[in-house]
C-alpha cells in the first residue's frame, strides 16, 4: 500500500538521503525563482527555464546514457555558444538562469530514478521541508516581518494559499511525466512556461532586453526549435518503422 511504501522510504537511509537531496534542489529552485521575481529579474527566470530542457538533455546523455542525434548536438552547441558570447562580449553571466536550470535538471534526474509514486514523493519532500519552513516563518514573526496570517490583509493570505496550489500541481504533473517518459522527451514540453514568463517580463513588468540577453534568448530559442524539429522527425521515423 501507499502507507507501507511511505514508511519504508522513511526507514531506508539511502532513500531518505535521495529525498533530502531532491528537497534541497527543489528549495534552491523555488528560492531562486522567488528572489529573482521580487528583484525584477523575471526575464532571467524565463531564460533559466528555457535552458532547462537543454540541461536535461545533457544530463540524460551523461547520467542515463541516452543517445544524442546530430540536431540535438547542434542545438546544445548553439545554446552554449550563446552563453559564451554574452559573457565575453558584455560580461553578463546568467547566474540566476543557470541556477534555475541546473537545480531543476538534477531534481528531474532524482525523480526519474526514485521508485516512489507522485503523491508519496511530494509528501516526503514537504515533510522534510516543513520544519525549515515553519522555523523561518517563526523567525519572521518574531522579527516583525511576518505576513502570512500576521496581518488583517485576507486578500494577501488568499493569494499566498492559491500560489501554493499553483506551484505544487505543475510539479506533481512533472514528477509523474518524468517517471513515465524518456528524460529527453519529457523535458521538451517545458518551453511553454518560460515563454509565458518572457511575455510577462517584457510586456507586463517592462524589463529591458539588453544585447547580452538578446543573444542568450536568440541562441536558446534556436536550440529549442532544433530540438522540436528533431523530436518530430524521430517520432515520425518510429511510427513509420512500427509494425501495423
């Protein structure tokens, strides 16, 4: 049963260690994202999640020995070149973007190899994170900076609770997909979120698109287009060879 699996995970040091690592990676990813949005770096978060599928492909190659096809190799080269050009020409190193992409990439790797189901996995991670989160909220309350249920602003409380659901539901769907699909394939649907973030950052929050950012976004989008073309070709070839 699910409860028996849950108890076994908590009683197995190796499984608990993997879950602790995945919880740390999830916390780094969420913390970086929240900090970036609060500090007017929405476009950098968009770039980070654009880079995530490319990081996933590299991790799939290195950790799971998934083979790369020529277009995928070309796409990775273009994405890496975009980062290099931006750093050399403008001294712009996308640390927020890379931190988001790498932390979420490794998080996906752990979700793929862990035997736990979606609900069980999320429950263990939330329980591991709960003492840290509640301690931090207590610290903010003592310091006079607490917001959640510390003021009479119920609109803010409602937004925070809804934000929790909006955060958890996509993550649960991602965990389920990461366990069911090849790692490279599951990563390619992730370009929808950064597209929305880019549109929000540029049109709603009016963040500037500098030359360095333009180079990075351009190379990343070209790389993603090549990935999608390669993926479509690969599935078409598989359908052609599959017996009717």
